[in-house]
C-alpha cells in the first residue's frame, strides 16, 4: 500500500516537474480551480485588450456623423480617438501597483466596470465637449485592460515563450481592429445613430466581465505581492523604465506605435478625403490590420526558434526601408491609394514582428514586479505613442506626407534606442525562460 502511494506521489511530482520544465509557473494554491488552458488564456487576454481596440476603431466610420451631430469642426473629430489613447496612457500608471498588491482579478473587474459605465455615458452625451471628457475618463479608468494582460502572461511564463504567447494574443487582438470599423459601419447603417456603437462597446465589456469571473484564476503568487507603499511603487516603476537593458525597447515600441496611432487617427480622412475612397474604408482598414495579425501569427511560429531579438531587429530595419519608400511616394504629386495602402499594410505587418517581441524583452527582468513594470512601461508607451499619434493626425494636410515622415523618423529613432539598450550589439540569440 505504501509502495503504491509512493508511486502515485512520484508520478505526480514528475508530472508537475514536466509541466514546469515547459517554462510555465504553477498557479497559486488558492487558484486551483478548473485550470484555464494556454489557448483559452491567450484568447481571453487578447479579447480583453481588444475591448480597448474596439473602443477606438469601431467609432472611426461614424466620425463624420458624430462631428455633424455634435458640431465638431475640422480635425477636432480626431480628439474622440486621440484623447482616449492619451488618457489610457496616463491611466496605465495606476492598475499595476494595485494588481501587485490585491491580485489581477479585482483590478480587472474595476477596469471593465468603468469601461461599461462610461461607454453607456458616451452613448447618452449631448455635446462634443462632454463626449471628449467622457472619452478621457473612459480611457483613464479602463486602462487596466491594457496594462494587466502582459503582467498576467508574465506571471506564468517568460523569455521567448512569452514573446510567442504575446504574438498569438496580438493575432487575435488585431482581428478586432480589422472588423471593428465594419461593425461600427454596420451599426450605423442598421440603427442610424452613432450612439449605438458605444452601446455595443458596453455589451462587449459585459461579456468579458462574465468570462473573466467564471474562468480566470488569480495568477499573482503570494510571494510576489507588493505593499501599497509610494516609495516601493516608485522604486519598482523607476526600475522598470530606467534599466538600460529594457528602456530602449520600451521607448522604441512607443515611437513605432506612435506612427501607427497617427495612421489610426487620420485613416478615415486619408482614405476618405485624400484618396476619395470613403466607401472602401472599412475594407482597406481591415486589410492593413489583417496584415499585422498575420505577421503576429508568423512571429509566434518562429520567435522561439530564432529569438525575439533577431526577429524584431530584422523587422525594424525593414520598417525603415519601407517607411523611406512610403515617404518618397507621399512626396510625389500623383500618389494613389494603390501605392499608399500596400506600403501601409507592409509597415503594419512589420510592426507585428516588432511589438510583441519588444514588449517581451522589456518585461523579461521583472517577474516579481510584473504589475508595476507593465503599468510603468505601458504608461511610457501609451503616452508617448498617443501624443505622437495625435500630433501626426492633427498635422493632416490632405496628403499622406505627415504620416510617412513620422513613420520614418520614429523608426530611425527606435533603432537608436535599441542600440542603446543592446550596447550596439544587435541580433542576439534566443533567450531561455528565466524565473
């Protein structure tokens, strides 16, 4: 009898060790409910982040209707997107530290609740100024759905495996921007009022809240809990954004995604006004976003073999080349939609090989303070990217030149920041899981 018990115990220990050998950390004891598998976790984290993307992209086809309804002049309509992004950037400073103290689940619920309530408030707004204020509040208080998914993934894995999982998350996440404008346009056509798009946002938030409540266990380990202490929080955040090994990657991703935000801000005007293809906007936007999703899927297949550094560094050099080509076409008097869209799609696909890898490299040293690190890095990325994106969008002059110039300059500066973090040595080998 004892021999049988010992055998079962040894088998269990072996299974546990085999599980951990894959690079995944066990869940805390209190979270030992029916386990969430890797595939479901990836889908859940992706769709949580997609709430943020849906909150941005679904409203794009309705910006003309919204501006006319609320009396927003000229390029001011872009503030509906830009202020959300900027406020979300500042908001990401908050949830990570609370999540490091109280756990990931309660902070996620708070963020989702704010997203739902403020979506409904936006639907009921009566003035453009009021809408801008509500969108700022929505971005700020819902920032947890942006900041926490990387921390939750880092709770379980690290190294190039994290890069692979984040790439898969971005594949699914980017399906939402690909279809969100079509959904927004469909709601507008069926119901005739842009306000229903915000109601759709609220419904998505409710769906995610139920899913997280039922299926997501707490991933924060007891030995990783941090006290709510301003000096401790400040020290953790400061380390997350000052460590030479990672700060270059955080700033680099902020800059390249600033160019992407610039495209999102001005895409409706670029495609509709500059190129006269407003009816094709949802399809063309989906094509660009879809190319980025496909690139992230490709990255997930190769990153553990070649390493996040080799893949992302190669993509960044290609991004510079494509951006230079895009700027050349933008300066020509006869630039057409059929040169702009393929080049924009190419750059967005290259971002698929940059974003998840840069983010994973930047998070790698911070397993014990993953929440604070994710908040600090998300803040830097979002505020820098959103500010640059808003500037690019507001600089729209009827051509693609401001966007193309911003893409090239930001890519070159990103390379310089990466060189700083790597002390001039690029294309490093694959990185093993490090606890």
